[in-house]
C-alpha cells in the first residue's frame, strides 16, 4: 500500500485520497451520461500536421482512434467532428468511419454543436467533447465531459475534466472511447465480438 492510499492512525483516509476518489466518481457519473461524442479534428484525430502541395492535402489519422469511434457507434452513441478548417482529407476519413455529424467551417464551435444537439435531441450534459486548443474552449466549458489531449494547450487543460495520457493523433480518442464504453458497461460485450 502506498503512502497515498494508507489510512491515517485514526483509520480515516487522507483528504487527498478522498478527493481523488470523489473526482473519479464524478467523472464516472459524467461518462455514464454520454450519448454524443464530439471532437476537434486537427490536433486531436491527427497530430496537427497538414501536408499541403498544389492541389494536394494529406493528414495522418490514427487507426486505433478509428476503431474506437466505430465501437462508440456500435454501442449506440452518435459521433461528430467539429473543425474550423475545411479539408477534403477530413471529409474522406469521416465518410470511411460513417461519422454521424461533420462540421467544417469558421462558425463558432458552440453554435455548430448546438445545431448538432438539436438534431440529436441531446443536451450539453450528454456530450463528451475532446479538444486541444483555444478554439475549443467554448465547447469544453459547456460539455458534460470535457477532455483535452496530452499535448493540448494549458488554457484548454485548465477547463478539462480529463487530460488524456496519449497525444492527439496518437490514440487519445481511443483512450476516451474506451473510458466511456467501460463506464457504461459496454466494453466487455464489444470485446467479445472480437474474441468469440
């Protein structure tokens, strides 16, 4: 047993231990309510690199993130991508993964998400939003579960309920997808489809 989990002489857990468990319990409750998984694209689903040439654009998407999104959809959650930058590479990848909502323009992300919420019949408290930068702050402040990738900016991390261990484009979305599915008791059932 580490010092962190040791009980004091009085038999009570140290305050830091109680606070940690309270935070985990609150996060778990938030994850259980999620019906809509939304995220930024560049810097979250990719590492932020965009290769541009004359008439050419390419991005690198993480394949494990893709399966994580597919598993969320299989479990009945809706998935959406919100980007301030129009990209043919994003459009192609979203179509491959059958993403439910794709928003690509300079509109405020909050306005874009509110339109999606109307379509999905969901509220902000049922949204898990994953971002990485200043343009995500409005969505992060409103989402029921606000997540920032490990390499996100400090201002975004300051308002997040959770910061991933993985960086954007390197499995951060998969990490969050698994947390949601495990909190909602769906993980074992989905895993069985691959092991049976």
